[in-house]
């Protein structure tokens, strides 16, 4: 049945956007209510942590390592031109801890984990598996949503630290190939410019990115409609929307961190 | 709750629905349904695709909320129940979905255990396994215990769907198109299984179907749903009055004269 344009307050798209905002707000509120309510699905949380963490390791290792090498290679010539090649480890340290590590990890996780959650829950929704859980007296929100969101929230900071380390290792290999710097000396230089606030800011941001990826993926999957087409849409929207939110959060986080650092 | 039916016989009402209205947008699907299902009977709801049969049992199971009207199951008004109470009630209800809706990432054993281990925490692992094997025996598929749903045929998936609900020993079984998409021989087996379940576990069932053979084989009473309301209700011979053109279209559709 086609709706008349007069039935919308603004337009179909604008109305849908505001309805989505209200709906996602309710979804998040429900998450926090269910999070502290029994039963706690510890076994499933651990399983999801494994899915989010261990199964993303290869992709994150590869991406972090390559970015580390490429970033170092691209940064060297201008630093050499200014006679500041010795600052390279510090530059890499600051760049990875403050921005590249958290952001790259979050974007990879949004693509891999977010789409996976959106597609999995979307598929369960359209094949009535979520309803089946509901009628068999098991709370599907608790079992499917809470476990996944907790897993992404917990695992993202760990993955971020890992990605940062691997990226810096990639960078070290490039530095070592050119200047025969030792590993200890390289990391000593790299971390000399990184403050405690930088590390904590990255960890806290990653918690938020993880939560965003989990909640958006689950929300899109849980509300999937229209069969297989809907599953594809759910996965796609999970990625696009969580990436958009991650960039928005990054902008806010940078402002807050700079304000704390007095920059 | 007691109720006097036509013959003056007094029987317990397990499910009662009165003046049930449900719409999706402008589309009114159910327009004032009244229904009473008695203990131990197989009540069949017949109707064309899109007539609102599945909406009716999903409302009874508490998956959909009525726009208007009352749905009582075992004396409890379903749409007024709190989440915890609804979950308790659902332990007395089994719902078999049209697609069976088995959890495709779990083995058959995990599918069957899923509700049991979460709702009956006092059960030991051995007791759970025994319960799984028992229901798999009841549906004749014990050897499939460690297989994945994707490895089973359509008929086997339906049987496992029934086993998954039987494992919690429900008082009520809600079947949504149990024979849809199956070959005639498998349909006959599923119909027999529905009758076996009813006699062995003394369940009360609502069977949603558009298959006349299923309705005739399994139904104690039959209701024909059309345009959002029941147009006929009673035994198979009462409902299928050849003189009624609305009913005759069903005969023609099912190639049974």
C-alpha cells in the first residue's frame, strides 16, 4: 500500500530518520536494562569474544603491519629534508597511539564484525529463529544482543592495543632497514612522546567504538525485514552507519583529548 | 474455567480469544475473531495464504499484540503479562514454525537442549541428554543427534521442530503450516506425528494449515478463516458443506471432491 505524501510530517526519509533515532535509543536503553538482569550468558559472551577477537586477528595484523611500513616510508623523506629523521619513531608512536591504532581497528572491526553481526542476526530474524527463541522462553535480546555488544566493547580496546603494537613493529622494520636502530631504542623513542592520557584516551575511545559497532550491528540485524534482501541491507547499513558514527566519535574524542592536554 | 459445549458436555477451556482485531497499517487482517479451544483437542484453522492464520497463533503465543480484543491462554491474558510471566507461560506452549526455525548454527542436540538448559537449571547434563534422546526417539530421529539442520531433509526438519517444542513438555502445541512444502508421503507422516503427540503427551493443539488432508486427519474441530473472520466452525463434515460456495473453493483448491 503506497502512502500518501501528506501522511508524513516532513518527508518519508526525514521521518524514517527520526523514527530510527527513537528506535535506536529504545534499543540502547533496553541493552542497559538487560545487561544487569539475570541470567548472564557468560559462555556465549566468551564465545562472542573469541569470534570478535581471535577471528579478526589476521586481518588486523596484516592491516596494522602494512600501515606501519607505508606510514614510515611516506613520513621519512619530509623528515629527512628537515634534518629530523631521528624524530620518526616519536612521530609513529604518537600517530599510532593517538589516531591510527584506534581508528584503523575500529574501521576494520566495523567492516568485518559489524557486517557479520548485522547479517547473522538479520538472517535469524527473517528465518524466524529469533521468534523461535522468544517462544521457547529464552530472551533473544539477552542471548543475541547483550552478548555481542559486550564482546565488541571488551575486545575492541584489546584489538586496538594489538594493532598499534603490530603497526609499530612494521614501522620498526622499516626504520631498522634504513638506520639499523635497535628494537629497544626504537620503542624507547617512540613512547617517549606518548603520554598516559594518550593511551587512556585511545583505550576509552575504543570502548566506545566497540560499543557502537556492536549496538549498530545488532540493531540493524534485529530489525531486518524483507527476506534475503533485508539481510544484505542490514549488513550493509550496519557497516555504513557504524563507520559514520565512529568518525563522529573520533572528532569529539580528539577535541576532548586536546582540551585535556591543553592544546 | 468450565464451558458447556453444544452436546452439554463440560470441558476445560485452554485458549480463548474474543473480539480479536489486528491490523498492519491500513490492512485489517483479523476483524473480531472469537475462539475457544478445549483441553486435549486439535483445533484446525484453515484459510488461504494471507488470511491471517499465522497472525492468529502468533498473537496467542504473545509474539504480536492485539489492536483490540482479549487473548487468554490457560487463564492468563497474554498481552497483559509481564516479560517474566510471559516466559513462564511460554514454557507451557510449544510453537512449531512453518520453516521450523531451527537454529542453523547449532547441532540438533544443541537445538533441543537450548531452551531446556536455560529454563530448567536443576537438570544435570545426563538428564538433559536423556530428555533429548527421548524426544528424538518420539520423532524417530535419534541418529541425527549430532548433525546440523542443513544436513536434514524437509520432513526431518519438521520433526526436529516438533521435538524441540516437545522437550519442554508443553500443554499446548501451536503448529504453523506443519505440512507446507512437503511431499504427500511426508505430509502423512507429519499428520500421524501430530496425532501421536496429542495422544502421547495429552496436548491441546492449534494447527494452522491450508491443507485439507492435514485438517481432516488431525482436526477434532475445524474453523475456516476468511476475510478476517471465521465463516464456519465445527467438525470436518460440518465445515465442508458442499452447498457453500466459499467452502467449495477450498475443495477445488485441494483437488478433493
